[in-house]
DNA sequence: CTACAACCTGTAGCGACTACAGGAGCAATA
DNA sequence: TATTGCTCCTGTAGTCGCTACAGGTTGTAG
C-alpha cells in the first residue's frame, strides 16, 4: 500500500502522513524499489488510532503517550485514564467558555437592527466603555483600568 | 502613555501590542524623543475593541473589517452583522462538536476499570475497528475502506 | 556609580499542519 | 514512441496569533 492509498483509507492528508513520519509519531515505512513508501496494515492501524485521538482533541504529545501505552498491554492503564480525564476536563471548560460566547454573540446579533453602523449593536458591543473618545482621531482623557478578564487563546486552540 | 501602561490598561501583552502594530491592525504610534512609543486614548480604545473581539473568538481578519466599519458610522452595518452571525454559527458548531467529544470521553473514562492496558477502554476506544492486527508488529490482512469521517481541525482551530 | 526596570529591534519558536517548488516514476492513450 | 497526466519524492516556507529571546539603549532610584 502506498501513501495515497493509506491517505484515502485513513482520511488523513498525505502531507500530514509525511509530517507524522518526520516528527516520529509514525515509524519510517519500508520503501519500494522506486523509493516510494510502502505501508502495511499495522501502519494503517496506528494512523487510525492517531486520527481518532486527534478527533477527540488529544494533542500529539498525548497521542504519543497513548500509543506507547497501547504497545504495553501489561502496563497499568492509569496513565491513559489520566490523560483521558484531563482531556475531558479541557473539553468541558472549552464548552463552558464557548457557551458564554454564544450568549454574547446571540445578544449582539439579535439586537442589531440592520441600520447604520452608528447605531449598530454589534459594533457598539465591542467598543470599550471606558474612554469616551468618539470618532476616529479623538484624544480626550484617560480613564480607570481594565481588569485582566478572560484568558486569551480561544479561536485557535480551544 | 507608553507601551507598558497601555499593556496594563488593556490587559494585552506588550509583545502582542507590538505584533499588532507590525501587522498593521494598530497604527504606528508617535514616538517620544528617546524613541519610545507614545499612545493616546484613541489607541487604548482601538486596542480594547480588538481585545474584546478576540475574546469573542473573532479572528484578526474579521477584527480588521469590524474596525474599518466602526470608523464609518454612516455605512450600513450589514457587514458587521454578517460577521457576527458567521462567528455565532462557528461557535455553535464548535459547541456541538465538543459536546459529542465530551460524551465519548465520558464513556471512555467511566468505563475504564483502572486495570491493565490490555483491557483498558480508553485505549480500546481509540484502536480502529477495521483491521484485526494485534500487537505492535502484526501484518495480517488488508481491509475495507475508512469513510471520510469528521473534519480535521479540532483542538487547534475550532 | 551601580543596579535594575522598562523600553527598543529583529528574529525564531510554538502546534499541527498545509502548500509549494522542482523533480522522478509510471501507466494509459494518441 | 511520445506525450499527457497522475502519483510520488525531498526540502523548505507559510499559516495563525502570538510568545520568547538575544542583545542593546534609556531612565530612574538608591
């Protein structure tokens, strides 16, 4: 089986498969006489495992650990269980955060009356309430302090 | 106001502020005689706007559009509303996806009896069901086909 | 005078891919 | 046989949104 077949079978991009090989999460496969990669069913299994774990939101370092564990059937599965629990907690906190965002976005959208930007709730919601500077180049006064607020990383990582 | 003050006031990292300037989402500020950046309240407003939008999960290209709109109070706010709606939909689909993940993870975790890896549900759940190859280096037979399954990007982007 | 904090520029790193340039090999068709 | 066109190869750079660091200058307090 060559890389294209494996890609179709697993649903994992060819470039991603080569990337996985490069970072050592997939073993270097045998090569055909023409230099092309040759995969067997064990590789397909491993890749399927990786894909499923990635779909569940595990990052690649967790996947590495899970793969290593999988190959030691006699070891205790405490580590695996711990990783899964951590992942569950991470997913739960993402859901909580996104749910709050959803509410704020719903409010924004539902209150927008589709008129001019000047009275648009979407824009208005985003303008910080602290300074009263109106217009593009106002330079009035300074004001209190922002609070630390929510952690950054949302759209990318969570 | 210099960059450190702006950073404290807005809760945005100094490095991030300079990054925003580099990519042109914040204008190049005036400089003091010693070369240090000098900000006014308009900058603080703009940064506050950006931060809030980022907290709501808008990516920087959307933020750019929203900022541009904000500066044209007479324009129609359809674009802003559209962007917010798209974001709302994206958030809703992320929530839906994460909710499914949560269920699968809960099942994994709750069914793990904390014994050996060999009978660990966490690991077992991840092993693809298609090929029967057991053990690290088995090389049995080939099997049907995976379906396209779920879209990739989860932990990073969604 | 000496610390030390705060700032400066420029560049590289993160995670997990994705894309592309520039080439080789191979099968089917004209 | 030549050509087209697909799949594969390597190596490198780009994506997003930061964050970190090296190596320097400036400003302030003790």
